[in-house]
C-alpha cells in the first residue's frame, strides 16, 4: 500500500487493515507449516476461509443478485465476483446451467514475490477445498479442479 494524500482517511484506514491482515495470514501459514506440519497449515487455511464462506456466502448471493440463477452458475459467479472485488485475479466461463468455471489466475494473489515457492501443495488444496463446498445452496454439482 502506498500513501496517497488524496485518499479519504476512512479508505486509507481500511486499506491499512487489509495490509495488516494480509501480512498476518501470509506469515501465519508458513510459520505453521515450518513449526508444525503442512497438514496443520492446510487446516488453518481451510478453517479460516471456510468460516468466512459460511458467514458471507448466502448474504453474498443476495447482495450480488445471484439467487435466481441455477446453483452451479450462481456459485461460480459468486466466487468470481467476490474474489474480483477483493483484488484476486479470477476468470469466469459459463458452460451451461449446470456447469460454469472459475479459474484463479497465477500468480496466486495471497503470496508476495517468491513466497509461493515455499507453500506446500496441501495449502492450495485446502484453500480451493473451501470453494468446493458452497453447500448451503444444496448443490453438489459445483466441481473444481485444483492442481
């Protein structure tokens, strides 16, 4: 975050909170991996993002005007829009009422610089595992590919 004197103080404050949270989570993950295990790091990632999803998913569908869409399309559009609003580079492709795709564009948004090189595959799987479970809509047709 760069200082911009034209930025309203409230916006600058929220950006500072975002930068602090980003530093905290990106420090917590490798610390947990190196001091505990990749499995424990993956559990921290899964629980952190799953809690956020359980809190925000249904209200987010309403706020973004997606409730009327078929489940798979609504879930994919929710993930696309909510990530894009948060600064995560994602792509969306509609295939049918039963299938839509979301792609997280490299480099992974969470990690700065070469940090991604030290992140075990389990961490990525745990994060993407959250997106596979929109569950509250009762859909089992949302599928994700995590490599």
